[in-house]
C-alpha cells in the first residue's frame, strides 16, 4: 500500500511519516523542495516534488496511491490562505481520478469561530470570525462533501500544537528561550485556559484512523492533554531546561502597535479571540473510536521539546 503525505516536511507531516515508518506501508513524501523531504525520509520512502496547487501536480503526487494525508500549511497571510479551497478542489479531483480509498485532512479550530459552549464537539456551529477561518472551513467542506462509497474523506481538527522542531507555534519562542535560559515571549493574555497538542502524538492518531477497519469518514477533534495556559506550559519548558522561568507577556495593545511594523503580529491579530474566548475541544468521538488514544502529558512534552532544542545544530 502507498500512502502519500502532502506537506511531509512540516511538523505534522513528519509526525505522520514517523508513525508509519517500519510498518510496511510505502510512503511517498510530497513537497516543492527536495532537501527538507530528504531530511525526514527513511530507506524505501519515495520523494516527489510536485506543485499541488495545480491539478497536474496533484495527479503526479497521487498516482498509484491508495491513501493520502493532506498536511500542507501555507504562509500565514489572508492572501495565501485564500488558495486553500481551490487547492483542495484540485486534490479531491485528482484523488478520485487515481482511485484513492481514504484521504485525511489536517485542520484546526479556526472554522468553529467563537465558541458557544465550554467544550466544542464536532457538531458545534462553524461560524468563522476571520478570513483565515473561512478559507479553512471552505477547504474542509470541499473534502468532506466529496465522501462517497469507496472514497472516504476525513478531517482531523487540532488546537495549537508544540513539539520538537516545531517552528509555527505559540510556544516556539518560549521553547527556544527556555533551552538557553533566555527570556521568552508569549502573546497575552497568557493565563487564559488553552490546550496544545504534542506533535508526535498526531501521527499515531492519523495512522489509526487510516488503518481502521470500519467506516471512519467525517470530522474528528483531537484535543490536547488537558487544559493549561501559555504561562503554565512555558514554565514547564523552563523547568525541563533547568532554568527559572523568564517570561515576557506582550499585551494586546502592544501587539497592535508592533503589528504596524511586524507583518506576523499584524496577521496574528485575527486569532486574538482564541486567547480571550478559547476553543477547548471535546474529542469524545475520537476516543470512542480509538479507545487506546495516547496523549503525552505536558511536562513530558516540554522535556522532549526542550531536549530537541538543546541538541539541534545551528544551520551552517
């Protein structure tokens, strides 16, 4: 069996590849640049460079495969996110043409919008409150609507994530600072209830869903290992590194001011509501299907994240 991982060199793509390595499944790692793919490839993996923004690129990526994981992340701008729906249309068209049996999209909490319940289950209304969320909702809708006999489509919805080698995470700056004993920064408010998924936990869940013997189509939440806060997780990162916490919290007003000069902060303004009205996921549906579902405790995840940061070699 051949499994295609679209966006294989990203944090989630790497987690999925790690989960399947050594299990007899042939992996095809797809991206636009060979070096990042080669860095995660194991013996026997196939590396394919393809522009999956096009139908031709999707056909090249999916030819002869049975299953696929779509873990591609685009640059964090409204303009880039606007490409998600059309790219998913191309992917679905090619997947049907190539006769794939099961495909899974890695999604997030953006389509839910502002939560109306303390815990958000899969049937919670999906009313995005920003453009990025609307584009992600359209992407997911296209995939789930394509579900048909012999062509199962799934979506795995994740909260914020952290872990070894993760670059795009709220906790990334704090993790790097903790490893050196420096001062970390998080975006305030820092004490609002929040949850994070440890990226190495995602791959085994994806593997279990794709290999499940019964029907599995539809959307699934995968919550973090309990409710925490940014400050609490940052403190665990410093504790794991053996340094006292040194944390600066950037308040919303300063984020807005700095956003005039820093494009990243300007874009993050759209998701500020998640710090004030957090989406906390109810993943009972997933746990019912996968009773052995494992989640790494935050303290252990922090230890492994800091260990990876400490051992990482600077680019040379």
